[in-house]
């Protein structure tokens, strides 16, 4: 009889643990949004700079820049509605053009030579 009670308690604990793990995963994605924007650049140095800059904006959870597609995909807090716009402004202030903001010529000229791309893309 004690063995059956012990087995029942163990099964209940495993079931509860499994339910908690699923609930935690669900809660982590609530309030998170993903968006992709165009960001111009050339190389891995651009990639590091663009992603690092994006992550400095409050509300940004992750940032990944695709060198070939020239797109930045960010996940951010849904309640930080201005986060993607702020990311684009900060990236442009660092010298890389985005779909919404063009970097000023001075910032662009400060980019390393390998990072300077043809700017007639916008």
C-alpha cells in the first residue's frame, strides 16, 4: 500500500513539473515581438557593430544581422513600441544606413574601409 502511495506521489510530481515547464515556456513568449528591417553594410565587422548597437536599446531582447540579405531581425518587448525605431536611429548615427534613416556622411566616413558600402541603395 505504501508503494502505491509513493508511486502516485512521484507521478503527480512529474506531471506538475512538466506542466510548470510548459507554462514557463509560454510565458516567455508573451509580450515578445519580432521584426525585420533593412540595414546596409558589408562585412562581419558591420555585423558585430549593428547587433551590439541594437542590443543597447531598452526593450530589445535579441538582434541578428544577415550579411547576405542586409536585414536585421530583432525581438523586443511588445510594450516598447518605439524600440525598433530607436534601433534604426542608433545604427544610422553609427554610420550604417537603415530603411528609415540615412547615416550622415561624417559617421559613414568614420566606418572602417571594409565596412563602407555603396550608398546609392536607398
